[in-house]
C-alpha cells in the first residue's frame, strides 16, 4: 500500500513547474514550498527532485541561474522559460482530466 506522501507518477514535473511559476526558487525551497502548500502531505526527496530539475532544464522548460541564497551561499535558482509556461498549462490540463476521471470512478464504483 502506498504512503500518503507518495506522488502519483508524473506529477512531480507539474508540481515543480507550478511552484516556480511565480518566482525563481532554489531546489530546497521548491521542495519546502511543495511540502508547505500541501500541508505536509507531499514530501519531495532530493533523490527525486534534483534529477527532475535536471530533466526539466534539459527539456528547456526551466532555466537555472547561480545566485546568492538567503543564507549567503551560491546556489542555482530555477525559473520557467516560455516553453515551460506552455508545458505547465499542458500538464495542468492533463492533471485536471486525469483527476476528474479518477473522481468519476471513485464516486460511481
């Protein structure tokens, strides 16, 4: 049986894109924000987060820029590209369609 903090396969990209859609964030801040917004239900582990960030950057959906973090360290801050904004819209529509279909099954069965 899955744990409450397990992510549905494929949703991590959507969560990352949405989290950085308003302002750039570094990796730890992305994970922390997802955890806070989900009221501690979703926890993104570093072993999942950083490969996802790398993959999204390779796809051209996010870009990384080195800058100083709030604790004075140099770190990568991630932000959406124009292609990333389009992908966020696409991923959001797919999620709405999928979650709506799951809800239909749950309500009917």
